[in-house]
């Protein structure tokens, strides 16, 4: 396969993966609004089935999925990642959907680069570069338009929804920064598979397993098929994202991931009848543009430093 074919393959993988992940938001919103299924129970089912499925696939592929548990240094990191990374991202995302809607929750996920920049700046005890400051200010301005539709005295979502949305960005930043060494050592799929399984078990023991009356809801054909689709395409989306990194750069992947909120928005409009105001649309575009700018400018700066 030549370089052009590699690039086309990578672009197709990330676009399809981003569209799949964006589609899970409206589906989960529909499940939560159309049934008595709660966020903890939905996540418990999703994480356990996805975790078991991914680890089972790896085991059938002759991968040693238990080796990571032989070293206390790594299994402690795995548990931390499972709680604050995997469970943190999944729970805050679905809770933000329940408190607002899939489009807003997906867009608020794009606040993660701001938290990453602030963490790196604090850890290095230095101010962020100018391009990052402009990118942060632009993203926050876009967020202001998204949440107010341009009206200073109006907040279009509840404070609870806003807090969950900020939690999505913060958890996604941790999810991005923390597990990198572990994934390099043991492989992405092993870490993610165990992360899902551990997160599902912890959440299940805390809440999900005891909500026995909700198991009967899974026998509703419309509900169980949607949940099945959510689990399948959500897991496939993650695998496609990771696979795309073999062919294109992380910067291109992050830019093309703008398909996530766009897909969520289109499906929400067609299926759920939701719309955004004019200034909310403008704010969404500004947020995506600023995140793209942060990715491109950051990659250029990194390449310049490497040349020096």
C-alpha cells in the first residue's frame, strides 16, 4: 500500500469512527428519555459487555491479557485509569447528556485541550504560548455563545448540566494524558479492555447491580436493540480511532474528529427534533475551529523544537 492509499485509509477510519461515536450520544439520550433506565445501570451494562467482549477477542487472538496484573506498579496505574479515566469520561458524558442533550455534551468534550494546556503549564511552571492563550480564549467565547445563544442574561442549560459538561472535558483530559506510558507498555486494547471491565464492575457494585427492576426493561425490543447498537458501534468507534493513527498523524485525527458533534447534531435534529439557535451554531463552529487551531499550532511548534 503506497503513501496515498495509507493516508486515504487513515482518513476514512477516523471519519467513520468519529461518526459512530457521535451517533452514540443521541442514542443514549433516547434511551434515557424513553425509559426508566438510569445512567449508572446503562453504563454498567455498556462497560461490562464492551470490556468482556474486547478482552475475550484479545484472548482468542492469543494475547496474554493477565500479564499486566503481575506487576504492582502497572496494575495500580490501571485501577487509577479505570476509575478516573474510563469511568470518569463515560459517566460524566452520559450524565451531561441526561442533564442537557447529546449535542451539548459532545461539544463540551472539546474543552479537554484547555485542561490539558493548563495542566502542562502548571506542571512546567510556565505560562502557555500565545497561540494557546488565543485558542483558549476563542474556545471559551464559542462556549459562551453555545450556552447563551448570545444573550448575556440567559443560560440555556442548567447549572447541573454545565458542571457535568465541564466534568466531561476534565475527565477526557485525564483520560488523554494519564494512560500513555501504560498503553505503550501493554497495548491500547489491553488497557482499554481492562479499564472498561473494572469501571463496569465498580459502578455495578456501587449502584447498577442492585437496581434489579431495571433488568426487565432490557427485554423491551426497542430498548435492547438500541443498547446493543450503542455497545457495538461505540467499541468499533474507539478501535477505528486507534487504527487511524497507524496511517495519519494525531493532529489530523483530532481535526477530523469534528465529525463527532456534527454527527450528533444531524441525528438529534432528524431523530429527536432538536435544533440549536443561530448564535449557538456560530459558537459551535468557533469552538471546533479553535480546537483545530490548537492542534495545528501545537504540532507546528513541536516540529520546530525538534528541528532546533
